[in-house]
């Protein structure tokens, strides 16, 4: 493939979908998945060097930055923040992801085992700046109640199964609850957005299932996928920190688009 062919390939599969807002394609998703895995693994190695324990507090810090990405993306969609390469995917993920990793490393160097305090604060400050814009433009507040009701109902039933079914209750760990909840929020917000508010699914594989079975298939589909992945991680990986950082990455992958969908629906954009 010559230079012009490479340029055409890059434009067709990476640049054009952003310019035309036409959704994702399989080549994009495979590429971004590989890059994300590399970034997560490198971050894991840095955390090992700095003796950062990857556990519940680490996950909580990650949630703050995931909310920040989601809120920025929703405000960009609403026209409240300029749309540039660095405020849409994948640019926003790289920018906020680097900020998140930098904040965690700096906080660990300064505060050691209490790193999570400063790291969370560094995400909270921009959130407090952006939150009033979101609150002033809330339209469909009712979707918050729809989502909370469905998530609470489904999560309670699944939690009962994971606690009572013999093959499952000895496999799943406390961190898994965060991951399942995040993916459930994603599936539910997608189902509500497509089913009730006329949105469309940008990712090709979920779009295929929605066209076949309807938008609410996303809820069981997400649950089956995340429970299967968690089962494999718990059975095949022994290093607790590596295991947990992979779970936290999966949590963020569900929570970020789920909250972005929710924020967009609430603002009616």
C-alpha cells in the first residue's frame, strides 16, 4: 500500500466517521481496543513501581474521571463546548486519560498511600465547573427515574443469583459489582435512549442486535457479556492488581458511554 492508499485508509476509517458523526466501525473499535489495552497495561506497570494498590479506592478515583469524560462529551454534543478532535472520541479519551494517569502518579508521589484524595480532587474541580452548565439545561429529568428503577430492579435480581447460585458465588469478587453496575447503566441508558427518545446506537455490533431484537436486548446482552468476561478474568489471572485494573477498565468502558447517553437524554440533545 502506497502513501496515498494509507492516507485514504486512515481518512476513511478514522477521520471521516468523526467528521460526519456516522458512528464507529469495526476497524476503529479493534484499533482503539488494542491501544486501550496497551495504555492500561503500561499504567498498571507504573502503579506497581509506585506501589499503588489497585483496589476499591483506585476504582472510585477512576469513576470521577469517567464522569468527567462523559460530561464533557455530552456538553460537546449539546453545543456548550466546541467540537474539536480533542473533545470527541478518541481525542477526549486520550486527553482525560493522560490527565487521569498524571494526576494519579503525582498524587502517589506526594501523598503515597493517600494518593486517592488529591487524585479525586483533581477530577472534582473541573466537574464542579462544568456541572452548572448541565444542571441549567436539564429537560428530561424523568429518564433519571426510569434508569434508576430498571438498574435497581435488574441489579438486585442479578446480585441474588451471584450470591445464591453455587457455581457463581465462589467465583465473583467485590470489585465485580462495580463493573456489573457500570455495564448495566450503559445497557439501560442505551435501551431507554433508543426505545423512548429516538436516539441511535453508534457501535456496529450492538446496533446489529438492536435491529434484530429491539433496544431492550442491550440490558441482558450487556449482563451476559460482562459476567462472562469477569468469570474468565477471575479464573485465569492470578495477579490481583492486574485483575483489578482490567476490571476497572471494563467498568470505565461501560460507565463512560452509559453516562454520556444519560446526560444527553436529560439535556435533550
